[in-house]
């Protein structure tokens, strides 16, 4: 995997610590790294150039040289620039005063138009709209059937006929009027941007429909070509926004940034999974971190929220802090984590994990082995691993098909962790200064539910801090509120 | 196992402690995304699971409508219409890569016109390769090698330098055995990849080609997730004159493919072309399923002699990660690069071959049955660098 920008900056700036001012060549070196990171994330070449230019301007100004921690500061600048570039005005879909509101979907083959037509329809339906989906993809054999299947699932009617795409579009207007539908979403066939004939066809569809919104559906895995594609579609159709798909993979999605820069239209929605409701408003800041390979803590949290039994996890957290966390708790929480996906992918989302950790290949099988060991213990042993002597160890090893050393290793590490957690939860703060403050936050966060809404910054500090403490990791990555 | 254990504990602790706290804080303050009405029935859910974000398969067929698409009832007619087209000679890289050529040559012509080699020349070469999605690492490697050579040979001229780059790329990409291996009884060729890259269409094209070569082919409709995937493959089977084995929608892909292999063995078919559902390489369970598919395909009479990763030419650097994950799960023997007739240049295959040693075997240059051709490193590189 790629090093995160943060790691690289630490390399560059590490040697400068204590030296005070940054020289121009230091900045250059950092900018080179930024450029590489952006290119690796598939941000278009031209876009990278202009971005790096903007970042340089801010970096050479005194903003950077005054910073206590230049590497943290520069990451912050980069993130801000990226977020700014990705964001701008958030896309607000407003419905036409005089219905129907018409939406046209366009894009390359395989980008996900049909599925996202249904996802969008589902979203509008949940907002109380009467949606009609129009199957104008007559090229792909099963496209209309696919749309109908999806339509049945979300209970939205589908209109199509075996004529030609332009006629289908025209007829759909009539159909919507007759059936009292106030939103039309038109799916079209995938086409290559350089296919003049098909681009002309989609232009005609657009002319007939006169859509209020035209969305380009684009795959998050797209490479440098994204710009060409977006430009062609924009020239032909005058896009209003972009729907970014397949964000549930590990593509870093630099294409989105390119498209935004080139056509100047916002990314309106992101498709984040296979299910019909895995479709959401686009968050520029999340993608910015993702493009930089800095982890995606928001997504991680959402996954955790979905996977963990809240109460159980809360109790476990408390026991963890108090040092009464047992192997049984461990086993139980492990099950929850597994629901979130593979351990490797979870680690990938944690910001600030040191390279050594990220580089370890973790197979889920290895996790299963840990489980096997614990499952071979008696209840008593799980609650109090210190009673495990040689003979018990032998029995557990035999029961789980592992070696006795593996059993000891688990017990030892588990004890270590407990000690660490205990220190974290109860012991006087470390000399770091930040420790106490955050510890308090953590405990508040972990226990009470009655305080007023906490500022959003708090949890991330908390998350960072727990990482920080537990593994003595440094977390220069995220801009932290208490970071002067 | 030690580091793993430690990491597991760390992650667990972070998630349990940090995550819970975070979740609670958030839970109160901001409600996160509008959870759309997820009230989908179980059944619906399972269907939904696959149709996913993409409409993979069909993808390439999405063309003119003439070929694949003809609604089932009309099936005969379009067939006839499709055939005439094949008359056209199989596409060549050079013809098809016209667009790619133009984009790339923009940078290269300044390299040539400048004459002398200077720092800017190297930057432009780098830019040209990166724009083709070759990726930083492979680009750097290629250019480093060329730099050494240029120094040794005293090359001082832009045009000659481009030749050196071309030679270097050709030698890295070439020299591979591109024949699709047989030797099983029957041989199983398994097609894998993320969603929307064109797996089903690729299989259809290969079936046509192999049947035309006088082979007896069985198709296995192993994409049991996507609603119409089996229907689509069936149309290809009819068109190509191949047998097809289908299973229930939502059924176990392993058993469909196993059945296809058994049926092929019984009927004396030589090759089984096995389709699989598109899956993102990050979905552990789906990747495990794929490993199983590959294992089970060899449980009976057959042997898996090819496992081909289908990659879309528009894919960026994520393609390398895909290849890495898929080869881990299913032991890839080659890559099929599709949709190279668009404006994308498909340079990611250079990275895949360079870093993982998995060769590109076939290239899709269009939507017709005959537009799937054997990869040719010389043509590929020449076409990329052609400045005319």
C-alpha cells in the first residue's frame, strides 16, 4: 500500500525539527510528495499542476514557516485546498415549480447508470415525490428489465417501449402527465465519449426532455481519462452535477476531483454500496482525506455504528478502561468488528496507523485462530487468564489446534493491552499535556449520554488520542482543534 | 502471529473505546445520512445485492444496439445483421487507438521538436506516461532505465529518446506466451473482475471465436447475482453456437460452474468459459466466494487452465490493487483489457504486468464479435507513441 502523505511529510520534516525555519527546498520536497500522492490517486495531471501551484503559494507564505509543526500544517493546507476544490456550492436538488422535474443520467458503459437511476428514484420517493423511471437504454440487452426489477423493489413505475431512445424519452413526458408523476429520471445507454453518433443521440434525448438536472455517472476507479470523458459529456449535455459510483471499493477517487475542476459542477451524490439505499449526499472533506490516503474516519465510524451493539459496546468500553475487560468481551467485540469488514480494510481507514502496522498483511484466518484459542478456554480461564498454567495451556492449544506458545502469546498481549488501557483510563495523564483534557472527554464520551451536543471536533480528538495512547502512535494527520 | 495479535488488540481497543464514544456523541448531535427507507424484503435484498452499481456485463454490448441487444424475441434477425460486419478485418491497435494517439502525441511532439534532451524533456515523457495511467512507479522505473541507457549510448535527441522509451516498454510488455492454455479435460477458463468491466461480453466474444475455430464450447453462467446476466450470456451462447449451463438466480456460483464442467465433460466440450459476478476486490466475502469457485471448478473432471482478470481501460491506479487482490484470491494467469476503443489509454496494464508479472493476453477494441484480439506489445506501444 501507499505511504500516507503524513508519513512522507514526517520523513521530510522530521530532520528539520528544532531547526526552526523551513527553506524553500524543504517546501519543494514536500510539494513533490504531494504531487505524487495526487497522481497516485488518479487526479488528472493538469489538475495536479494547478492544485500544487495553489498549495505552493500558501506554503511559501509565512503560514508554513510560522507553524509549530510544519508537516501537520502542510497536510492541513493540502486538505483544505482539496476540500475547497471538491466542494464549492453543495448540490441542492430543487424540484420544478411546474412539474415534472426531469433528470437525465448519462455516462460510460459500466459506470452504474441504471442502478443509480433507481437509487436516485428511491431517494426522491423518500422525499415524497412520485417518480417515474424511464428506460431509454435500449442498447444493452437487459437494461430495461434490470430497471424494472429495481423499480419493483422500490415500488416506482418504469416506462419504456421498444422504439428508439429519443422516442421513449418523448413518450415518457406524456406518460408522466397521464399518470401524475412529478419527477422523471431517464436512464440512458452507456456510451463512449468519442462515439459521435451516440453522443448525438443523447443530445437529442436531452433536447426532447429539456432536463432540469443532467448527471454524469462516473466510476470512482476511473483514471486520467476522467477529464476527457467529463469534458465531452459536458460539451454535449451541459452537466449539472456528477454521481460518483463504486466508492465502496478502495479507489481513492481522484477522478472526482478532476471532474469537478474541469467542468466546475459539484459532485452531487456518491454511491457507496450495492444496496439501493447505499447512496448519499457527497462529502467533500471525506473524499479529500481519502484522496490523500489518510484514512476515512467518518466512514469508519459509520460502519462501527452500524455493526456494534451500542449498549454492549459501551459496557465493553467501560470495562476496557477499568481494566475488567475479559477475553469473553474480546471475543464478543471481535465478532462485531468482523461485521465491519476485513481487518485489513478497517486498518486502512484508521488515520495515523504507522506504516509498520499497515504493512502487516492480516488474514482473517489469523483472526479466526485467535478466536479458536479463546473458544477453547473455559469460562473461568476467559475471565481470568492468569490461572492458565502449563497444563491448561496444553489443553487449550490442543483444543484449538495451535501451539502452546500461541496461547501464551495471546495471554501476554492481552494482559499488556489491559495494562495499557487501564493506564489510559485511570492513571495520571502522561506528560503530554493534552492527555488529561482528552481523557476527560473520552470518559464523558464513553459513558454519559446526557450532555449537550458535543462539538464535532471532540470525537475525532478522542479517536486520535485513543490511538495515540494505545499504540504510542503519532497522529499528525488530522487537523486537530487544539493544534495551534 | 504476534504482530497480528497486537494489531487486532489495538484496533479492537480503538474501535471499542473510541468508536463507542464517538458513536454516542454523534448519535446525539448529528444524525448521519438520511437512511433511505431500507425496508427491502429479504428477497429483494438478495437480488439487489448484485445488480449493484454497475451493469457490468452488458456494458460493451451497449453499443449500437444492433448486436447483443436485440430483444430476445427478435433474436434471429439481429444475428443475421451482425454477421456481415465481421467481414471487416479484425481491428488493429493502430486504427483503434486513434484518440489515444492524438492525446499522447501532443506531449511527444514537443519532445521531438525541441531536439535536445533536457530536464523538460524528461518531465514531458513522464507526463505522457502518467496521463496514459501507467502510474508513477512503473513510469519512474521505465524512465530510469531509459536514462541510464541514454547516457550509455550518448543519446541527445528527443526522437531517439522516444525510441528508447518505446523499446523499453516493448521489452517489458513483450515476450509473453499469450495463448490461452488448454490441457484440461475439459479446460476451464474463468473470468473475474470488478463490476462493469465487460466480463460477460468478453466471454461471448471468445465463445464466438473459439467455436469458429472448430472448438466445442460450454458457457457457465456463474453470475447468479445480476438479474439478467444469465439471459445475456444465453444470447451469446445462441449466437456463438455454444452450450450453456445456467443455475437458479441467486444460486451458488460454484455449483453452477461445477455443473457446467460436468456437462462439458459428458458432452465432449473442450473448453468451459466460466462467467462470474462482478465484485469489488475489497469485499472479503465475495473474494472468498471467488476462491471457492476456483477450487470447486476443479473438483470434477476439469482443470482451470486460465483465470483472466477483465480490466476496463478507463481504470486508474486502482487497477493494480484489483489485480493484486484478484490474483491472491484466484491465481490470475492473464488480463483482458476492455474498452480500449474509447479515449482511455489502458496504461494500467503496463503497471500490472510490470509490477505483478501478469501479462495482458487479450484486448477489446470495439463492440463487434471480432473486436477482441490478442494483445501485441509492439503494436500497443507503437500505437501509443505514434506521432502521426
